[in-house]
C-alpha cells in the first residue's frame, strides 16, 4: 500500500532537504579552499650584497674585499672648547621670581556708625565663707576679753588677734559679737558672729 500523501501546505519530509544542504556545504568548502590557496607567482629571493652570510642556495660567503669602506666626516665627533655641562649632575632649577601680591583694596564705608562706649566691668563682690564656729560666751577682763567658741564638739578660747584653724582671724571682740577676718581675703571683708548674753 502507498503512504497517504501529505496534506497541502504541510512541510516536506526531511530527506528531500538533505541533498540541498550537502550541496550548499560543499560550495562553502570550495570557496574557502580557493581563498586560502597560494598563487603561482612568488617573488625571487635576492641575496644581499656584501653580507658575509651564505645565500639560501648554500653558496660560498661574499668576499670581504667587496664590502665598501665607510668614510666619516672630518669634524664628526670633534668638540669646540671645554665641555661645561656635567651630564651626571642634576639640573639646577633657576631661582624662582617672587610673585608680587597686590595690596588689599581699601574698604568702602557707606555709613559710619557711632562708636559705643566701652562697658566698664563692675566689680564682683567677694562673699566671705561661713564661720564653722558657735560663740558660747565671753569672760575675762574688760580690756582683754576671751571668747569661747565651739567647733565640732571642741571648745576653743580666743582673744583678739588670734588665728583659728590657720584661716580665721579674730579681728575684734565686741560686747555682743565677734568680728572675724580671713587670711586669704582683704582685711576689710569680715563676718560677725553673735555672742549670747548671760
């Protein structure tokens, strides 16, 4: 039985395309061989004149007497005078010329504000430290009284001019108070400690 014919518009079988592809591949190979095939005309090899090497044919080397003699110019290599340049020294750069800086432009004053008065600093008042004592009483003669002070459970008897604890000066003993000055402050800065009346 025969195979049914393919419907119209269907692709041809793969076997019908195989001879076409092989013919196309053979044409590409032939073109490639023709493009890389060497041409029949080649340039002849000419030996160099005066060279001592043997020619490509294995002939004897050329005669040295045939090599022309080089003639140099008469003044070639001669120098005139002493050589002043030392090629082994570094190049000394010339002294740089200082660049002149232009003066700054004069400022333009559009309006001159009146100058304000300089503020006078006010003196900071010195506040004396607190006294760590408590006056208990006064006794002794009228022209040299003695005041008893209490400090941390201790009793200290002082007269005018005594220095207590290395810092507090008994400046004056009054009828009902004691004036203290300080060793590290001016003498006019004092602090008063009241004395209780009996």
